[in-house]
C-alpha cells in the first residue's frame, strides 16, 4: 500500500494527490487534515469505483474494488 502525506494541504489537493497516486497503485493510505478531505476523498472513490474507508479523523484508505 502506497502512503500519501497530504497534511497541511487544502482541498482539492488531497483528492488530486490521491488520484495521481492511484494511477500507479491498487491501494493507498492517505493522511489529510483538511476538514473537507473525507467527503472529497469519498466522492473521488465513488466516482472511480474504488473502495473508501476512514481509518481515523486524518487517515483514509482508497483501494481498487476487487
């Protein structure tokens, strides 16, 4: 699983970073502390058909659906 650090970045940057990372990986763990990031990342995952999970307030998992 690829790790992406997007702490300190305002949306839409965490979602853009996640989309770029998912070009090369089947799963990523992204850290993002912008309060809008969870909804942005979940929307991105739904749009792309990926699985999304909030691991805690600032850590999220994106994974290609099996």
